C-alpha cells in the first residue's frame, strides 16, 4: 500500500503526539491511520511514530518491537533509494492498537516530549544538515532497527534501541545535532549490549 499524504508535518514531538491522539469514540488506531495523520512530507516525523511508541510501555506488547522495526527498516530503505511514495505491506498497515493503550502511551510520553522540545536548539549542524548527514542518519536508523526482532524478549533493550532511533530522527526534525549525537551514542551502546549478550550465549 503506497502513501503520499500532503498534510503539514508536525514540527516537534508535542505536535507529533497530539496528531497521534485518537479521536473521541475511536476504538482503535491502525498503523495506516497513524502514519496518514502524520503525513509523509517529513520522513523523520514518520519514523518517529513507531520509534517513540516502542520507547513507551507499548514495547511490552508481543510483536510490537518486531512490527515497528520492520516499519522503520522498510521506510529508511525506501528513503535511501530516493522514493517519493512510500510503500508498506497491507498486513503491517492493518495492525492496530486500542485507543486506550494508545492514549496511555501518549500520556506517558508527554512530559519527556515537552522537555525535549523546550531544550532543542540549532546546534552541531554538521550532524543534521546536508545530504551526507541525512544519509548517515537513515543508515544508522536502519541498522539499529534490525536488532529489535532478536531482542523482543527484552523489552527494556528494545526501548533503549527505539530511543536511539527517536533521538536521531528528532535531531533531524528540529535540526538539533546534539540530539542526533545522543542517538548515535545510544545506538552504539545498544550494539555493545547485543554483542555482550551474544558472547554470553556462545
């Protein structure tokens, strides 16, 4: 299923969470509906949707980190290929969350989102401006997301990885290289954790 929504994208995290908030009387929100609400004019904002939800307690839902990782990987690969119309398979787009769970996750994310928005500035622009910086960000995001299916039995670890992706994409969205740098360091720490777990199993 391809999408080319033209609605104005959110400019910060608080706006993103507000856009994702279910309408009164709405019983559930599907992946398709969530992404359509955000629109596809800002790829960082689109990738932030699954990443911030996995940062929240929703990471404990079976399959949530795997589906989110697949969404992020598919989107980043298409962005790197230069596609203007993003495509995701129907079985992913039809996945949904109850409005109660979505609202609980958004409430949990509200305070840290507001804090990050208040403390975002135009800094370390080398990490977030220009094509090279953007390519590096999307490549790192794709690499980080590939670990989530393997780590789904460890919700805290997948939330940690989702936080790395969220920081990198947030840095691109608000043009704050400090957040992007934080995300890169957190992503490196995630793979250090993965390697230590793997070393302990062999």
